[in-house]
C-alpha cells in the first residue's frame, strides 16, 4: 500500500502543480541540496590551515562525503576503514557468476526526495532506475499472501476490499493524528515557520508514543484485523509491524517526506557511489594540485586500517590508534561509523564526549535486518501461466518466514537475481542461527507453498549470498531507530556539530552518519550529517562560509530542532 496526499486544487477546479517533496525537515529544515549546488561552495578555511590532517573514521557514504568535501577545502582527510569502502552501501557479486550480476546487501532503494544524495549520484555520473517495490508502477505484479490465502495484483485496486480499507485507514490515521496534508505541503513549499509550528506540537505530544499505540489511538484502526494486515502488508515498501515498537515520530519523518514510496535503485550497485568519491578528482579544489583524489592522498591508494583507540591530547586534539599500532594526533576528527562502535570495538577516553552525549550513544536502538539473494538463469517470473494468464511469480509480501521477496533483472535474456527474503528485527533474528544454504532451503519451501507450480530451484545458477547486519563484526544492526522517549537523545547527537557551546576540552571530535541524523536508514541522513560535520570542522579550524551561501551551523539558531524540557 502507498500513502496518499491530497492534491491542491485551483478555484476553477484544475489541479495546481505540486512542488517535488524533499527531505527538508521536519526536525531541521535546512536546504542541503541548495547549499551543495551553490556556486560559492561550502566554505573556506584560512590558508594557514591548508594541508591540515583531519581523521575521518569510517569509509561508508558519510565518511566519503565528509572526506571528499574536506579535501576540496584544502584539508588532508585521513580515512580509517575497518572492513571495506562502502559501509552499508554493500554490493556483492555471486561466486562463479558474471560479476555484473549483483546483490544489494544493504541500501538498495532510494527515494527521489533524497536530493542531497542525488547531488553525489549525479556528480559521480551514476544512473538510477525504478525499484520494484510492491504495487509500484514499474513492478509487473505483486502477490500478497496472508494466512494461507494469496491475492495477485498489479495495482491496489486488484486486491480485496479489506486491503483498500486498510490503506484508507492509514491515510485517515495520518491526517487525523499527525496533520499529514499540512506538514507534507509545508515541506513541499519549504515553509519553515509552518514546519516548525506543526512539528513542535507533534514532538511534544507524540515523543512518548509508539507506532502501534498511534494506530490503536486512531478510530480508523479500531479493528485489530486492520492493524494486523497493515503490519504485515503495510504501505510503500511492505509490512511495518517490526517498526511497531518504535517511536511514531520515526515513521512520520518517513511519510511526510514520501521516503516510503517511489524508490529508485543505482544501476550497477550502490557501492559504486563511495568508490567513485574515493577515486574522483574534484573539478574545483583548493591547495591540492588538479587531479588530486582521496585515493591519491593515501599511501597505496587505500584507507588506514581499523581504529582501535581514540583519546584526547592537549589543545583539543584527537589521538587515533589503528590496528597496525600506528598512533597519530589530529586537530579534528569525524566519526562516521555506527555510534555503538564507540562502546565496544574502540577503546575510548571518557573525555571524548560530554556525559549526556555518552548517554545518548548508549541508549541508541538498532534494527536487526537480514537478506538472502540467489542468482538465477533468467527472469523466469515473467513467464505466463497458461492456465491463469498471470506472471508465474511476483514480488511477494507474506506472513511466512520470507516476509518480502523481490525479483530483480536487467532484461529478459540475462541472468537475474532474487532477493528470496528481506526481514527486520524479530523476523531477522529467526534466520540468525542458519547458514546461507539452510536459509535458502527454508525460503524455497515457503515460496513453494505460495507458488506450488513453480520450480525456483531449477533456475538457480550459483550459491546464495546472505547478510545479518546484527551479526556483522563492524556493525551492530542495520540502522538506528528511536524508541519512545528518545527524542532528546537524538537531538544531542544531531546537534553535536555545533561545538561552540560544548565545554572546553570536549571539542574537535565530530559525529556523523545516518544514526546521528533524523532519518536513520536513509542515505540522505548520512549525507546531511556529513555536511554538518564538514561545517563543524571548517569552523573549528577558523574557516567560514560565504555569506551568500550560509551553512547549517550559520542558520542553526533560526531552525534548531525542538528542545524538550529535561526536568
């Protein structure tokens, strides 16, 4: 199911053209896309600081954006990466198969509202295409299978009435309980005063409310059956019952900005984006010679190894020890890995952060997630069933173990891939004890019950590839998701780049990454917090933005996130 937004109508009855919605707020309505696109650039540092080394810990998207923009300013970013460049932009190949056939183990779909992310996609020359979400216009067909009963659909109108009733209930719930139309319109129009007015009231009222509690409070969802169907089938990307314990504010941030719908995938795999940033020589660069790239600034063209210890030195400097035993001290450092790494994998001095920020890091809640892909000889699912005239297999949403199955191809005569299962939280943990082959067997059994006449196994041409992000050595889950009452913690982490108000001796280390953002799990949040950290490092080293293109810290006081009382 997809969320619906009422369309503005002219007095004459004609529909008014709507501006495209972007991830502009609601918590911090700053136009990151305009900031990135302005010819004045992101800012300058004093010439005396050119060549200053800055540690960037984590080689995912946030780390690479941070390093790339700092390099353009004339600084020398030193990137540390424990595993491989890309982080959760992880594109895998299948052993023994054409390397052009890939599987997206982390981020695989990106909403057009991610306009800061799109800046870097365009910058690196990557292409995108529609992602086959359930019931999306580009998805050939969808099967919804609940309680042993399957329904074939090309649009939501092909489903039984109860599913349309659930979609209508969700739209009514959002409208009545969260001023959906008003906020969506304000975000479209970038009406900052209206966004702040609406969001302040919602944060105060809903910070302690779960997603499920929000549904239960709505007259539209008085029926348990409707709540159950909504949790298992959901809207946009599929079932959301694994999100039911999370704060409703997390869900509102997604639906207001339409991040739940109309997704696109990166042709050739999402990991290309950080890899291209690593190798790209900017068109405009300060201090460094033309043709300089991040790879060229690192010995052997590779990042430094994993960080094992972080400490403080005199003058608000940061000391970094890596897995090779090398110790270096930096004027500033940006930490872009998942923040729990500061509690477990890295030996950290207490002095790195104020105590309230340590509490916020500790209380961070992560979502588990698992996927399993198999390569197949061709997109056989587009074959027609002679008896029914339908596709023999479809994008599938089910209450069985697989939950979500996605069918991905590059054309009718080429090998293709099936994401047999994409699961979250408790559903993900069910797969954790099983190796890839055993996972595949259970998944094929479930899908065989939905498609009894389809022999999926005969089309498989290689071993499966799988991931459980909660079991990855340098991750502790797929992404952060705030629980009720966590808003204050999130505000502390997001605003950490504003360091002039921090106590003396607590400055110089900047936090970034999607779990520092208000939109965890979306690459846009990784980009936005990277740009915040770049601004923070620039100011920390005595730099400033051009007055015609103020940065996020320059306008912070006017658009700062709602501050809830703590007493």
